[in-house]
């Protein structure tokens, strides 16, 4: 009895010791603004694991983004890796979505430090470079827009909750709070919004990641105008009409309307009556990224840039 109890105890302790947890990684590559990297690698990893990046909101942290979302549990089931970057800005823990550096491909700023985390993880865990995804809420959504705009070669898709268009926050310094953008006073033509994205990486002519945005009509912090401007921007960047190809009401929640553009390259959810504190919708994001797919034709970037948008991946 006693021996059994000891064996059980030892077994339990070793299970705890090897169970996956949130871990900090240092020395992951170029990181001019000193962004911190935290990673969740599930015990059972897919053979060529997809990577999900989940930057936190203002006043948040990697730990808060980890414990405040279901992604690590979902990673346990589906074998992908989650990266939680942590903002170096100790004042308000918002991301640098304003500097010229962060808005430029390989230009520096927080975006480069974050992309270094992706490059490191792809290399270290034999990740799937065609299945790298980013989602975030509020400041994390702004960073999602920045990454999709400045690093179109790195990501397959983005999903942004209550963010702003790429470049809307641009300003004279790092960590600049652009009140004109937040309060909905920055509006541009489709062409001008698309030109800002083009300017981030002028030589890039390859495939562009697909994009999803979600925004509450009663957002009191990041005005709903930013939703309309982001629709202009991403439909223009992706070469789509501003007219949706389908509209679905009351999905996933009562009062939310889903608009699909083109052949599902861009999706926008307008959440009627919802304030800035928009509830995360992991299942919508998982579906958009096809992260439950572990075998067969999972959604991914077209390998090498030619034609097909699908390729096979296998679970270990
Ligand atoms: C970078 O960030 C870490 C953790 O936030 C901090 O301990 C360290 O002093 C910072 N380094 C620099 C050079 O700012
Ligand atoms: C968003 O901005 C518009 C135009 O300035 C304003 O009418 C509206 O009240 C703002 N929305 C919120 C929720 O503050
Ligand atoms: C892409 O297409 C071109 C022209 O059909 C072909 O020469 C090239 O090998 C293809 N590249 C890949 C990676 O499939």
C-alpha cells in the first residue's frame, strides 16, 4: 500500500514535471526594442506544427494572454505552438504600432522582435512556415494589423478584435497613442490605405495573408470608424470589391453580422451594441486559421507562391 502510494506520488510528480507550461525564451534573434518572448509548446506536438501568435492587449501581459484565452488548451488537442510576446513598454504595456521602424518590413520596432520569435520557433521546432497565424484583441489587434501589413511573407492569416488599420496609429515615436485614430478621425481612400501597406514592404509582390476583423459598433476606446477603414484597407490590399459576397446575421452571437469578401479572403464581423471589451471568439479564429486541421488539406500559404493554397500536414 505504502509502496504503491510512493510510486503513484512519483508518477504524479514526474507527470507534473514534464507537463507543458508557459515558458520564457531569451536570445531568440533580432529584438531592438527588447520584447519578451513566452511560448507554450504542448506535450504532443504536430509533426510540422503550425504557430499561433497571440499578442496581449494594453495593460496586459503574456501571462494574462495565456491564462485569459483557450489557446493553450486547444494547442494540447491540436498540436500547434502558441507564442505570447510581452510588451517592453512598462508604462501602459501597449504595443509599438506607431514607429516608422515597426511599420517597415525588417525595420525594427516591436514587430521585428515578434517576428524574430516566429523565425526562432519555426527553426527550433520544425514548424510549418506556411501555417503561421496571428490574432489579438485591442492593442494585440493593432499589432496583428501591423504584422499582416509589414510581414506578408511570414503569415498565412490574421484575426483582429477591436483594432485599427495598418498605419492608422503611425506617429512621431514608439508607443505613441494616436488619439485621432482611436477616436475615429482618420479616414482615407482605399488606395491610400493600400499604399501604406505597400510602403511597408515595397519590393514584395507575393501572396498576401487573408484577414479577419471583428469590432463592436459601440466601441468607446477604438471607434467603430476603424472597422470601416480596415474594411477599405484589406479589401483594397487583397484586390477585392468592397461589396461583400455574403452576409450572415446573428453569428456567432446575437447581433453580430458576418460579412465575407471575395472568395473568403477577407471577413468582417460587425458586433452591434458591443463596446471595446469585445469577447474573444476562439472557435471563430480556430476555424479561420483551420487550426483544428491536423491531416489532409489544411489551409496554409501557397507553398513557394504558386497556385494552390492547400498542402498536407500530418500529426505525429
Ligand atoms: C529587457 O526587458 C527585461 C524584462 O522586461 C528587463 O529585465 C531588461 O532590463 C530589459 N533590458 C533592456 C536593455 O532594457
Ligand atoms: C465614434 O465616432 C463617431 C464620430 O465622431 C461618434 O459619433 C460616435 O459617438 C463614436 N462612438 C462612440 C461609441 O464613442
Ligand atoms: C512556379 O511556377 C513556375 C511556372 O509554372 C515554375 O517554373 C516554378 O517551378 C514553380 N515554382 C514552384 C515552387 O512550384
